[in-house]
C-alpha cells in the first residue's frame, strides 16, 4: 500500500506478481482498470490505531498525578496481550478446516517475535522516560520522528525505494519536531530544569529511533519465517496471525518489564503510590487498566498494518496520531500550545499530506504503466495471429 512499492508486505508483493502475470485476454475483459482499494483488515487496523490514542494520554496522566514507576509504565504499553487470547481461540476454531497447526505461527517466527518483543519492551521503557519528563504534546511531536527512522531502516532491511514525495514527507516529519529544540524554552514546562527537559528530549528521540527499527524488523521476520504450508498456504493470512504476533511480542515484552519491576521493587511501591495518587486510589488502578487496554488497541492496529500492508504505513499511522494527541493534551491536561509546537505540528501535517499525495500519484502512475504493458502484449498477440 505504501508509495514505496518495495515496502509492501511479501503477501501483497506476491499478489502483485500474480496480477502482473495475468494473460492479456483476461486483462482486456475489464473495460476499466482496477482501482486500488485498501483491504478491510487495513482499514480495521488503522481504526484500532486511532482508538489507541488514549494510551499516551493516560500514561501522561499517570506521571502528572504522581506516578513514578518507569518499568510499570513500560509494562502498561505491553501487558494488554491476554485480551487477544479469546479472539485468537475463536478465530482458530472457525478456520479449523484449514488445519489448526497450519494456522499457528511457525516456530521460527515465534522465536523472532519473542526477541522483537523484548527489544520493543526496551523501546517502551525509553519512551516512558521521555513521557515522564515532557508534556504529552511535546513527546508526541518527537515520537513522530519515528517515521523518518522507519523509512531509513526499511530502506536498509526491506528494500524501500524513496520517491520525491516520500522523501519530502520524511524530511518534514523530521524538521517539524526539531523546531522544538531551537531554544531551551521551546516546549519546556514552567519550573522544569533545562537538564531534565533536554534529557527527556533525547530519550523521546531515542524511543522514536527504537520504534522505527522494530517496525521494519517485524516485517522482515514475517516475510522470512511466516510462510505457510498445506491448505492454509492458499488462503490470505487470517487476522489470527496478526493477533498471534502481537500476543507473542506482548508476552515476551511483559516478561522483560516484570523483571525490571522486580529489580526496582515496583510491586512493593505500588500500594504507597496508589495511596498518594492525585486522582485517588481507585482512579490510580483504573488509569493503569485503561491505559493497558488503549495501548493494546494501538499495538494491535500497528501489527495489523505491518502484516496486511507495510511497516511504512504503520509508521505513517503513528504520525497521524500527532494532531489527535495534541488536541487531547490541550483539552484534558491543559498543556500550553505555543508557537514552536504550532510550527512543528504544521510541518508534520504537511509531511503527512505530502505522503498521501505521493501515494495517490504513484498508484496512478503504476496503473498507467500496467495498462501500457497490457496493451503492448495484446498488440503483439494480434500481430502474431494468422
């Protein structure tokens, strides 16, 4: 689905190859070229990403009202995976005619997902460090730079090819957040030490880089180890594949976070932290629960976009959360929306619009090339006919 065709998932590339090898006779049976329509699973995954926008907001609420446990906050971003177990079992049961064994993740893909989940837990911990020190509006702008990192790592690992529009989008989405670092007062909350602000600034950028690395690696793992055999190889991967990948990564990442919580004595500190929480003890646990649910929706949507489309599209959708996070931060957290943040937001949205325009132009160009190739083959067959 991405403007850079090499970033499409292996399944989509295979479908494109099959479509390209269709005989001219069949191709001319249609009076108009087929229009690109995103898969319903892609649309569904994109909606999940938007629904998960409350995750960063609730995480900031946790820190604003007295939360300080970093490994706990990192675990919230991963620990919602048990919610996927019932739909996974239902999906496998309904698709059992293809063979349940063929619908489960291959062992090597499970191992790769576990390693990536542990790595993603480190990314979540670094993100928690930045969220603790920065306002949500600032950390969201900085996290938008993950698109640039995703594009670079996808170029290295997936074979991403840049177009003028995609390159422009990456540049704008990188420059936008950089505006926040023009001066020590850009986006820095009143009364916060400059050292704390700049430390959080660097931590948010590091979290964006780690997240930008994980997305293409997940796509590579699915392409390399996600091949199916038997009857299931002839049908599109069910959404159970997406949920299994997310469950394995979430379980592995949760284990890493639990280890960190044990080392830092987070379990012993939670009752005292709940008692002193600014919104009350009951709301403390409600914030934790709903934050985990929101992050799970976000993570599942990202995994769905990677599996059903590409890692680049997943990075684009994360960048789409930027304006939504800005609005939520201003409404619910009463954060200041100053000039540098406004400039950064405009540049980021400009970059996103550039990507969408390039996507449309690239699809149109590809359709024209396919029509020319089909017309040439038809002409060759007609000239060769007796």
